[in-house]
């Protein structure tokens, strides 16, 4: 393949520009905020799951407390009813009186036991409600921290994309001075190696940092100025300049 030396030198400008674009893409992929957001998202998910579990437990305890209180109220109603019968004087049989008094005493004990159950449930519910409140605060804090990190990420993306777009806008002007076949070769090599063209500087390929042999340098010296050369080591396009040491 042949191309004017000036067109070949334009490859170096294009390679430098493309390297700049690659750096922008690398910055975009490796922003510290991305790893931070991933960890914060996991923390938020855990906090949300824990909050839901705590709310479920608190709800179950609320229903358990309501049932226990209803049981206490039912026993209290029975005690009131039996006490009224006892106080009314309607029950005159000693046997019936003894039975009624025994039932009232039994119901009193039952009421005491149920009230202890209610108190125990209330204590557990109070602890559960406190846990719910704490987990909600942690969840909201995690959400706020995540939102702040996402805002920083978006600002960094916007800055990177703006600079990359400005660089990309310069590419057509540089590429326009390069023949299509040479540009296609450059693009193919860039896909393979990341860098499609490199300068020969002081007898060394700056693409792979390899110092060329004397035989290879002699071959290059003998090549026509418009011959498109390739580095024998890395196979990138090797561009000759006044600094090539030839």
C-alpha cells in the first residue's frame, strides 16, 4: 500500500486523537462514583428489605396485641356480669354462690394472666416500632447518599461527554486527509491492537517500544517515501518522520 508521507503523518494526529477518546471512555467506565453507587445500591436494598421485615413484624405484633386486649376485655365483661349477679342477691343457693365466686376468682386470675401477656406484647411491639423507625432513617440516609453519588456521576459523565464530543468533532477534519484504504487499514489495526499507527522515533517503534534491528532499519531506509510500512514486531503502521533516526 502507498500513501503520501503527509497523509501517513496525519495518522499520528488521528492516533493521538483516538487515544484521547479512549482515555475519555476509560474515565467514564472507571469513575469512582460507579463503584460507590453499586455499593450504595446494595446497602439501600438491604436497608429497604430490613425495614419491610421490621414493619411486618411490628404489624404482626400489633394484631397480636389487639387480639390479646380483646381477650382481656372478654374476660372483664364476664367478670362484670358475674359480679353483678353476685351483688344483685338473685343467687341464694349456697352451692350456686360458691360456684359463682369460684368462677369470678378464676376469671380474675385469667384476666391477670392475659394482662401480663398484653404487657409482654406491648414491650416487644415498642422495640419493633423503634427498630422500624431506626431502619427507616438508615434507609432514607442510604437513599440520600445514593442520590448524591448519582448526581456526582451524572455531572462527571456530562463533563467527560462534553470534552469527548469536542475531540470527536475534530476527527473528521484529520481523517479527511487520509486515503480511504489507509484509513480502513488503520481502523482494522486499531480494533485489533488499540493503536493503529505509531511513530518510528530514534530507531524505535513507539507502538510496542521495540528497538528495530539494523537490518530492519536498513529495509525501511530503502523503502520508498510513500510506502506504508508496518512494524515487524507489533504489526502497527509505522510512520516515518524527521525524528525517526533514519
